[in-house]
C-alpha cells in the first residue's frame, strides 16, 4: 500500500509549476498596474508643467509686444458693435435709398486696421511663445534626466 504522505507530496509537486506560474502572473499584473499609475501621475505632472509654462510665456510675450489681451477684447467688442450698427444702417438705407455712409465706413476701416495690427503682434508673440516654451521645456527635461541619472548613479554605489 502506498504511503499517503508520499502521494500527497507527489500531488503537491505536480501542482507546483502551475502555482508558480500563477504567482508570476499575479506579480506581473501588479507591476503593470503600478507602472500604469506612475505613467498617469507623470502625464499629469507634465501637463501641469506645460500649462504653467504656456501661461507664463503667454504673459511674458504679450508684455514684450505691448499687447494687453483685455484691450484687444474690448476693441473686438467695439468693432462688433460698430459692424452690427453699420449693417442695420445699410439695411435701412437699402430700403429707403442710399445716403452717405462714408464716415461710418471710414471709422470701420480704421478699427479694422488697428485690429490687423494687434493680430499681427499676437502672431509674432505666438511664435516667440512657442520658441521660448520649447526652450524651457527642453531645459526642464534635461534637468530631470540629469537628476534621474544622478539618482541612478547614487543607487548603483554600494
């Protein structure tokens, strides 16, 4: 009659590779989840950094080109109001007959010229902003890599 302890041991040894594979699979799954969480945190930090850099650089570029966004928006609102009033006047005059609208058209042309100048300054500022943001992001990334290399070198030392 076979020994029950030997039979039990043989059964356990046959199950051991499957259990080992299951344990490795569970450990790998946990590591993948932890890596995904770290990736999400890193992505959030990079996004936050990019937003801060963009906001800072936008303010810096707009102050350099001497464009105040609030003033540009106010001019756009005034221009919108004038265009609407001009459209209404043109519709009324078209119904009644044409009268002289040259002063209103001249004012509208002046406002449009000012707006084109402001838009040109904003375009120039945008290119400066992109150049500066790229430079700062490159510097930040370089510093982060340097710090990571220093951490790695310190960890390698016994």
